C-alpha cells in the first residue's frame, strides 16, 4: 500500500509539472523520460515480474504505432479508435509470439533470440507491404486538435504520455499486489514448482506477455502521434528494443520504480555527455556507453538495488 | 519465376557468401558455447578487425592475406583483455548484466571508431579483387573462394584445438561443469578469457578474408550480427562444424530467398529459419556443447 | 575550424552538469532555466543538425562541413551587413540518425535562442525537425531530404532550396529520353535496382510509372536491404534479364558493391543510368574505382561546372581534405540561402526571415538552377543534372547550358 501511495503521489507531482514549467526543452525532456519509462515498464512487466527477457519488444511497439498510423492514413479513422486498435493489435502480436514460444518451451536466451527474430520479421514484412507504406513509411497529417490526438502545446503531449505511463506503473503495482502477479512471479522464480502447485505456467506467461505487449504498443501509439512519421526501421528496428531493456536493467529489474529511475538516469547521462562533448562526433556516445558499463559493473542490481544493499549492510552491521 | 540458368550460380554464390558468414559465427559459437554470453559486441569487434586490416594495408602495405599472420593474434589479445578485465567482472553477477556490458562495449567501440576513423567508407583494393574463378558455369569471385577455404581451415583448426590440446580439454571442461573444473585446479577465469580471446581471434581471420570483398565503416558490424546469431543457433551453440554448415545453409537460403521473394523480402528466409530452429530444434543441427 | 563555433546552451550545460553532479532526478519544478546574459556581441545563430553518428554518419558529417564552410565564408566576407556586420554562429547538434533526437535538438536550440535551422539530410529526420521548428515558427531550411512530403504539409517555416524526388525523377526520365533518342534509341528495356527505404522506393516508384512513356519497358525492379552484403544474386538476375539499361538508386556503399559485382559477373548493359545513385557522381568512387566508374551516368544533385563561385568553393573544400560531394554543396547553399534572407530582412525576427526566404531570388548559389522562385517553401528553380564519368572525371552532360561534355551512349564494351 505504501508503494501505491508513493506512486500516486509521484505521478500527481509529475502531472502538475507543466503548470510550472513553460520551457519546451524541459517539457520535451520530461516527455522523453516518461516515454522511455513507459517502454521500460512494459518490458519490466514481462522480464522483471515474468522472468522472460525479450530482445524484440519493438515488435509490439511498432505494431501499436503502425496500427494508429495505418488506421488514420489508409482508412481515415479517428486516432482514438486507432489507439485502441493499435494496442489490441500489439496485444495480439504478443499473444502470438508468446503462444508459439511458450508452447515450445523457450526460455532464457532462446526466448530472447526468438523475440529478436520476430521483430526482424515484422520489420522486413512492413518494408514490403503496401499498406504500411513499405519503405517509404507513413506520414500522419499534421492536424492539431484533440479529435486527432494531436496537441498544439507540448503540455498536451506531456499529459498524454503521463497518463499512459501512469497506467503502466499502476499495472506493475497491481502485479505486486494481485493473485495474477503472484502467480507470474512464482512462475518466474521456479516454473516447475509453480506448476506443481497447480499454476498453468503457459497461461500465466501468456498473460504477462500480452500485458507487456499492450503497453509497448501504447508507447508506439504515442510515438506515432508525437512525431507523425514512421518507417519500418523506426517502428521495428532494434533501437526501441534496446531502449526498452536498457532502462529497467539500469534502474532495477523487477522493481516498481526501476524503469523510472533508469529513464531519468539515462536521460541525464545522455544530456550531460552531449552537452559537454557534443561537437565531436562519437565521443559523447562512447562516453555514454562507458558509463553504462561502469554502472553495470558497480551496481549489479541496478539503481533500485542501491537502497536495498545499503539497508541490508546497515542491518547486518548492527546485528554483528 | 527466376531463370533456371541462374539457379545454380546463385546457390554456389550462396555457399561462398555463407562461408564468410560462418567465419563470423565461428567465434560467436565458441563464446556462447563456453561462456554462455550473447556477445552483442561481436559486430563492433569485427569492425575493429576490419579497420586493423585496412590500416595495415594502407599504412604498412601489408595485404589482407598477409595480415592473417597478425590480425588474429591482435584480436585475440583484445578479446582476452576484454573478457579478463571488463566482461568477466560482470559475469559473477547476472545474465542481463553481461548483456548490458557487451551492449555498452559495442556502443563504445563503434563510437570511438566514428571519432577516430571518421565515417567514410574505406576499402582495400588487391590486384585480384576482380578476379573470378569459373566453376560449373558460375563466376565465383576469387576473394570469396579463398574465404570459403579459409572458413573450412579455421573450423578445422578450432576442432583440432578443442579435441587435441590441453587448452581445448580445459575449455570443454569449464563449459560443461564450471565448479568441477575449478575443483580440479583449472583456472576458470583464464580459460574464459582464452575462449573469448580465441572467439575474437576468429574475427581477425574473418576480417582478413572479408575485406577484399567488402568495405569498412564504423557501422559495418550491424549487418553481420543477426546473421551470425542465426547461424550459431542453427548450427548448435558451441559446435564449429555446425557453425560452418549453418553458415553455408544460411548463405544459400539468403540467395534463394532473394531470387524467389525479392532481395528485400527474401531476408525473411533467414529469420524464418531462426524461429523454426528455436522452436523445433533449439539445440541446432549439431547441437551439443563444446 | 572557425572559432566562433560554439556549443548551444552554455547556460543549460552549466546547470545540467551541476544538477547531475549533485543529484539524480533533478528534473522537477523548475521554470525554464536561468538565462545568463552574455557579455558578447550579438551573433546570428544558425543551427546545424545532422546525423554525424549512426548509419548515415558520413553524409551527415559532409553536410555539417558544408554548413560550416558557408558560415566561415560569409563571416569572412563581413557577416550580415544589414545587422551591422553581425557574425554567423554555428550551433551544432547530432541527430544520431534518429528523427526523435533531431526534433529534441531543435527544441533545445529554439529554447536557447536560434535564428534559423538547417537540417536533417535524411527525409525522415527533416520531417521531424521541420515539424518541431514549426511549433515556434523558426525558419527551417531542409538541406538534402528529397521526399516531396517535406514541402507538402503546409508548414510556413519549412523551405528547401534543392529539388525533391518528383522533380528529379521527371528530369531523369526526360533527359534519358533525349540521350536515348540522340543515339538512335538503342535502349528499350531497363531494370531498376533500389534501396528499400524512402528515397529509393519513392524514386523507383516514379520511374516505373514514367519510363514506359518514353518507350522503355521496365523488365524488373529489384529492391534490396540496407545494408546488402552481397550483390552477386542481383547481378545474376540482371544478367539473366539482360536489360539495356541498369538504373540504380542507392546509397554509396551499396552502389560501390553493385558496380564491383557487375564487373566481376561480366554484366555489360548498354548503359548504367542511376537516379540519385549513391556513388555515381561521387569523386571518392571515381578515384577509387576508375574502371568500374567509367561511363556511368547519374541524375543527381550537382554544382554548375561553369560557375566561378562553384569552382572556387570546390577548391576550398578540397583544400580542407573534403571530397566535394552533394552533401557539402547542398548544405552550403541551404545556409547561404538562409543567411541571404536574414540579410535582406535586416533582422532576425522570425516572421521577417520567413517572408524573406519565401520571396528570395538569391542567385549566388553556383548551382545549375534556373532563377530562384519559392512556391510553398520549395525552390521551383531547383533541378538535378545528368553527369557521366568520362576519362576519370565527372562531367555534366545535361542540361546543355551547363554541360561540360557530350554523353557517350551506349557504353563502349
């Protein structure tokens, strides 16, 4: 319950920010942070709580993005409908990939690699299929207005991503406090034991991946509406898959706030390196990569682990 | 329907291209088979090796085939040091951390290359770059034929290393049973580093044989990573013969896929195989540990 | 390099470094960031956003160099005279090849105070950057990005000085017709080889539609991935279909591989006529593969070989060790076009600059363009040219008024 209070309080503060922040740059940064936190939490649901690491979350992201884009551009439907359809389509893709993978007992690196392959397959397909615009991509017409799920001010987009992220974080909290979540984590910790206790591992994992995929798809819908342009590389390319896993691992996998911590940290890191080393091509990214390695080497449990480790150390010293 | 007449040349071309892919995958399969690391930095290390070949050629006039004496050793050293002092430090922790470390490494290596080498495309021209070997009605570029035999030789050398040497025995022991290996006195950290080093040394060989047919830019590694993973999975993680055969199969699949489905869509054949193998035969064609 | 090139946001950098050093998660409850008054003379800030890392890093770097050269030259000639000789200041950013980062950089620049932006190189990135700039009505000139959608969105702030692929494709077909007819129409069939993303697919689509109108049948269209590791299969298919013309539309690396492979497989068409061929009118390619490059024709961006301005700039660029590629001169002109507008507007007021961009008749571009006339942000005078590699040099063969040589067609075997 305390976590819920912290979560809600945090999001209330976040929600109020645009009232005080006029700067477009800061708002953009916050939007990016929440966007990446959403991606990360979606991945975290499957990996942290479900124990299944995916390298291909772009498969769900891209489906959500193309869903909302195609429905608007090719079928002339409202992006609000597109949002629902996009998320549902992402969920279906997740269900398919999950069903196939779990049915054949794929776990660990095998599961990770198969998700990678599926994302690539989708990228190749979307490059060849006319309704996604093939290689040319899809350009969503610029028409600010709530009906078109576009906003004239950054604040509008901020609240959109804020709402989406809130939904994802609430879902993660719910996993910590529900029977489904408990079962999911039981399967994560010891699938055979869970099965022995009567849990249908297959159905639970399937539920996990669908939930995870839906939120990734939601992020995709946001991306499409914010940038108004998609192509197969943007939608299904490895960049999004990498971003999705980077953030929760750095922040603390399997924790509620890990994805947000990771998102903030990585964003600040990339901003600082770009600001200090910005002009020479490559240096800022090289330093970003180096700091990443350092973080992993010294904080094996991610940033969220910091608190836990010190608490434990503190306690063990006291009892010694 | 493509012309029957080009079917055979296309298959032969696929075989020679596949041999190049196999060279890249050989190192990866060793690394995965022994250390169980999905080495995300494999592509950038290949790129580094290609730059090595380029600078040897341009700076010292050492041709890519002469560089075969130097590059594998240099890359071995790079790999050994990386595993011993960077990747190995994260290995006692969790799988996902190793993943992040290799990912971080690939970002560092690629972007340092952008900074130091700039992004223009570099090539090494050899007098025989345009020579072809006529075989069964197909024109096979000479560099690729050489690469084909190079891949065979490398796989054979690795097999000999694994089965006939002390080091090979130690590596196999560690791959199978790490704790037990440590108990009988094997220096596991050293063996890990040697394995990683050998895996990256293979990239040195691959780079020498690939350079005459290709080019190098800081981003060149990306094009080979997924294919290498597919081959490793297809052949069986840890099996060299598997990587070789897997490479040849993937090369042919890519060729035929390109012919029948178009070069862009045809790439799907590779990933379809990837998925099917993972689902139905995850240990791969010749799957067994090293 | 010119030392009046500085990184954007000294204020933001200082703030962020302090924030990062003291606490993570410093992004809460701050109204904008402190604006430090600079005790310096006023400069005109031009943002240059290019993909200097990532897949198209080479092109991005060339673009940036072109932009910096322009700024340096203009400053050397006295800066913006109508603003009292105010110097241009380059504000650099790396889009890393990603539209979202490009857009974020625009937002940063706008916040820090920018007077105009030249960006994207790639169409996808240019779409994002110009859109972001539109939100603050910041003048934005697209340097290369050839997608026609860029100037069809009704964005008042977005301009493009060079041609889009609609114009390029039409020009390519018209001139191919002339070249073909002049040789007695030996070319009756063609095969298009294109890269799979925006510019390749878009160009190929247009060509496919127009070529039959000039009596050339398109026997096959081959789309390939980026990157493509091996072109032998494509070469085999070309050989088997045996078209009179091969028409590539690709990036540099793939073009080089294709050209090499065509030679290895002994493919001898009547002509290779690329449209936006990545290497076909590229000095680096010609220098490194003189045999493979000879006789290749390209319809691409090029400078006016009869213009002193252009030749002078080419010399300067080469003195810096740059290959004088289209990225360099297109971005140079985009910056110079923008600077000229600021000069004519006599102010950096955004509306004034946009109006000046829209009614520009700037002619110091050294390009084979007709008179500059801007319609909906697009310079309708802009056009590509046809080049051909002859005796190891790149010559312009069309339009006649800018030509430096006559076309050689069909290719002698």
